[in-house]
């Protein structure tokens, strides 16, 4: 992932000590850069103390941002004191990126006129005026936080995740490869609704995939490199050579479709035509795509490719599309999340094993379903989400839990993991009653706060509580 760059803004009210501005400029810049981010900061001589108070100073800051347009991903608005809302809106109304508002706390024993900040109060004035101007901004709890705290560092990490999501997802292309299979009405979606949110759906027929597979030549550098990568990716013991060859061809065809149509993510109709026409199951190919941070959902679930993308951008780790699949004994807050084999290898306990898809072997005879990457999902904190289109709106839910690493019996097919989620039964009831699907998008780490913030505040998605 590329390094994020933040423009630093410092608010001022003239009757507060200038020393507060000087120390804030030093503290915020040093800490943000120490965390691995780049910064842009207005020269301290460009305005009074290098901060913004008046509308005229705000215009100078806006000109500074315009000079660096495209170089910054977000603005950190720091309030060492009360700050001035008129200068702030003049400076940032057209910045075009997420804005994080941070207010310094006052300290007991330092509440005299020479040391008091009043940023607690001033933050409300800036939030109010931004609201009046319909300028979106981000705030996290608690209301005031000092930059020299771990809480501030957490806020910056969250804000960086917000910026990654917003930058990538304002406009993007999603490939829907294959028609929705008739049996899966659960993955229906509305293309026009997605387009209103800047999401363009490129619908591509499976016949194009088959034609591209037919045209792939073996003994080329492209083929050898792709096969080498796949063979190093997971275990292929016992997989027939002709099936490895075919999966390599399908992998090349998918890569070329991604490049030719400039896709940012995809959802694939992964059964039953690929198995019957090509004799393989594409699970391991979706696994490998996800593992290299290209979001790929199975079963043509476009509305889970979207939250997969947000979760992956937030965590900077791969995401996966899973089924809410099984209870886990009598534990009401635990269940098994599963899919046939598209789980990213880096999120599994150990290297997987490519096997034949048991369902296709049973339905169509042995030999047509090689390609599942079987194994178990590793123990880790996780965030889950899903979405649907309804009445012209894109609607999400989101939550957090953990993969426990508890055992699942050896004969359990595919790749699964035991998930523990507080209040799971109530959540499952609401998922069903509110018309969400049996699929759920998952990535590691607890990122619900920044994902929710990015999707609702900046991208305009609807969020429902479960």
C-alpha cells in the first residue's frame, strides 16, 4: 500500500497564547510522521503563527491546498485552542478530501487565562459551521485528545483507513463475470442503484471467459510464470496435471479480463458452467486474487464484493466472502463461517490443499471440480459486513468478532473457521428479517469504526444496525 499524506491545519483565536500553536505544529507533525505518514504543512510565516484564524488566512490555506492538489489524502484539522470557524470553512470548503477534527484537551491546574485552551468548546463551532455548509468531516471519541497519547495514534490509523476507502471507492469498476445463476436469487442487485454511488458494473458473459481460456497458449512465458505462482501459492499434491494446466489458463484469462476492462474488483459466476465446460472449480484462483489484494467474490455476489473492498482497504489485509454456514454446537455466540475454497492463503492456519469440489463430484461425476483450496481460517480478530440494494439505496451492516481457532472436524469440507460474535443470535435474526443474504464479507482486524465512517459520512451509503 502507498503511504498516505495528510495536510495539517491549525486553528487559532488571537487572544490565546501563541505558544499553543507552536507546540501543536511541532507535536502533530512529528507524531504523524513517526507513524509512517507524510505531511504537508503551511509555512509558519504565511499566516499569524502558521495557523488560520481569519477568512483571509483561510483563503491563503485554501490556495496552499490548491498548489498541492492531488498530493494529499486527507486534512487533519488541529485545534490547539478554540479556533475560528469562519477561517476554517474558508480554508477547507473545497478541499475535496476527508477532514479529521482534533481538539486539544485542557489540563487541570492549567486553566488560567494564559494556559486555558477552550478547544472543547471551539470544536463544536467548527462542526456546526461545517454542518451548515454541508461539508463532511470526521470526529472520533473522546471529544478532546492530546496528540502525545495512544488514543490520538488510534484516531490517525482510523482516519488513514477512512482516506484509503474514500479515495478508492468514490468511483470504481466492478466486474460481474457471468449471469446470476437462477438458483441464487439471494445475490440479486440493482446496477442503477450502484451507479448512483459511483460504482460501474461491467457485465461480462462466461462465454468470453471460455474463449479467452481457449486462446491461452502453454509453453509461453506468461503461462509458465502463472503456473509457477499458483504452484508456490498452495499445495497441489494429487491434482492431475491437466487440471493444473486448465486452472492456470483460467487464471490468465481472469487476469487479462481485469486488465482489459480496468476492473477494481469482481464477482464470478463460479458454478456450474465452469465445472461442466472446463472441468475445474475456480475457488483457488479467487483465493489467489484476494491474497494479492484484488477483491474477488464468488457466486456472482456483487453486493459482497463491495464490502470486501472496503474491509480490505481499511485493514490493508485481504478480505473474503463467506457463508453464514453452521452453528457450533450449543454455543449461541459462535458459528462456523465457510466457503468452498476462495479464502486468501494468508488468512489460513497453514498452507491449503487443492482438492476436488465434493459437491460437483457428487452431482456431475468425479473429475470436474478440481480447484478448492481447503483448510482452516486462522485465529484472529475480525470485522464482518454485507450489503444489499433496495429501493434505490445501497444498504450495509457491519460488526466485529473474532475467529477463535477452535477445531472443526477433519471431514468438514472446504475452508472454514469458528467465529465468536457477541449477541450473534439477535444479529442473525436481524440479518434474515432485514433481507440480507447468506453471504458475509470478512477481513482481519477490528475496523468497523473507520469503515462505517467512510461509507456513511463520505460515500453516502446507508447503514443499518443488526
